[in-house]
C-alpha cells in the first residue's frame, strides 16, 4: 500500500527526464479535432450558468499535484481550475466564488506530507479537488483523515491512492488499465503468450504487475515474461531481446508515455515489431502520441480510462470548450485533464446543494461523501464517493488504436475482472449503486 520511496522517486524522475529527451509529450494547443470545443464562452453551462460573476465570500479549495521533478501531472488541476473559473463567472456556488489553487509536491513524498498537513491545518480549506500526486497518496491521506478533509482526486497512480479513506480518484488507475488491456487481448484471442513491461517502483510497478499475474492465473492466460525496469534505464535492446526470446504474441507496457515512446523507438530501430500486438496503459493515451511514435506503429493499442478526447458527448464538449475559454493554450487536453475537469464538476454539483451561508469543511465533506451515481459521458459507469477504506469507483474503461496517426475507438467499455476489486464490488452492491 505504500507509495514509492524518496530514493525511488528520485530515480523515477531521472528516468523520465532521460526518456523525455527522446520523446517529449506535446500538448495539443487547440484547433485540432482532438482538442477544440464547439461552444462559445458566453454559452458555457457551468454550475448555475447565470452568466453573472460571483461576488460573495470565497470558498477555499485546494489540491496537490506532481508538477515538477521529472513528472508533470498538472493537467488535472489545471482543468479543475479552468472549470472553477467558468463556475465563478456563472454565479459561483449560489453567489460565492471558489478560490482554487494547487501546490506542487515536486515528486517528493516529504513535501507531499507537508503540503497535506498545511491544508489539513487550515480550517478555511473545505475540500480538495483535482489532485494528481504521483507518489504521495499514503502520506497525504494520513493528514486528511486526522482532519476530516476529503479529496476528489483527479488522477491516482500508486496503490495508496485507491486504498485510502479520504481520497477517491476519478481515473481508474494503472492496475485497472493494464488488466483491461489483458482482458481485451483475451477477448480478441490474442493472449496466448503475454509479456508485461513496467517500472520497478514500490506500490506502483509491482502492484500493477501483480494484478496482471493474478488475473492471468485466474483465467488461464500464459504470461511468458515480466520485466520491471529501473526508472533510469535508457538501453532497451536487452528488453527487446527478452521479448523476442520469450515467444510473446502480445506485450503490455505499463510505463509513462515518454518512456514507452523511447521503448517503441528502439523496437522500430531494430525492426522488431513483428507480429506481436503492442499495447500500453492509459499513460500513452494522448492526442499527440500517434504522431510522436510515427507510422511504423499504426494499429498500436492503448487503454483510455475516460472517454476518447475527440468523442461526442455533453461533458466531453463542455470540457474541451472550458479549456479553450479558460485554460492556457499549452495546457494538455488529455485523459488526466478530463479527470480534473470532472472532479471539479462533480464537486460543484454536490456543493451547490448546500446552504451558501453554511459552507464549512464539515458540510462540504458530507456533500462529497454523499456523491452517488454521478453520471457523465466521460465515464463508463456512474461515479460515487461514500465512506470506505478504499475507493476505485472507475473500473470500466475503453480501448483505442492508432489509425492514421490518431487514436480511434477500438472497443467500448470493458468492466474490470481484477480479483482485488471483490470488496469494492461487494460494497457497491450493498449501497445499491448502478453498475
């Protein structure tokens, strides 16, 4: 349940920086089919949608994100900030604006703990929205639990983000993303010999790899190799040889997009793709990934934890148009951005039900915990919070493949078969939640 150690975090940061020099993720700056919305700023339906700015006493909301140190997950809080700006220009929370900001933990769990303790000690902070810390859910949750402070997290990564009482991620997480790729391979008859690749990071890479092995064992799937590499690795030739020697018919990569792109570049240099089905978790689902890796990888498959960015749908259109109107042009339009937007939207909907004269940490916490059956075209199934020691409401995702350099939908929603979700599913059934 623990997050990666500070030492591992430093190594991870170094590895991602090295990989990023080979293939940096480029944000779609709008105007393309994958990014731009079609709704003008004065027609956006945010919150009360009054068209009048909120002028009352501000409501303070925060977030913690990893925005530096080698990993940048700030697209989630940036999208939350954009949506809250739109809400504030449309009546706020019954006349009161949301005062939102996020702080960078710089891939340092000690700093995460300090920031979390600061939020917990500040009674004016009523809740947290759009968090996206790569390493700090365990230490943050310890502080939140003592102070009855809750987070609708945009992006959870390590296991602790999903096994915490006061943190509920909007995204599905890397374990569900990987297992659902394995399920897709199984359904397509392409899981005869599967090789998995990930990072050797405690509470993340090992947790995901264990999930793949558990699902494979329960369903008679042959995992022919597991390679968890050091985050500082840059020589991918030994890995490529191991994959070839294993006789793999498919590969699941559970690495950040830049590292995956570096691996794929090495495969192309060796012309080693062969007949293997190459796949990657949602960390590779980015509007620009296809153009980054090039035509050699036509048909490459990735998981998408939320709706495809260029899909139709009310919330997907609202997200894109809000980003166009209120976010910087270089703010990413990706899955993590969608998650931050949706976290802010669900928070707003819940808090709008409160008496504006009685918006406190206690009342907001109850409103957040009370979120149930929150539907969105960005999700495969309704989202909920609820009092529990674990939260993984999003466990049904989509699959996409690269066609003409752009991700297109391959399959609609796939429900996870992760054996570790048994207690989550049992709790959902007892709560009468819609599946």
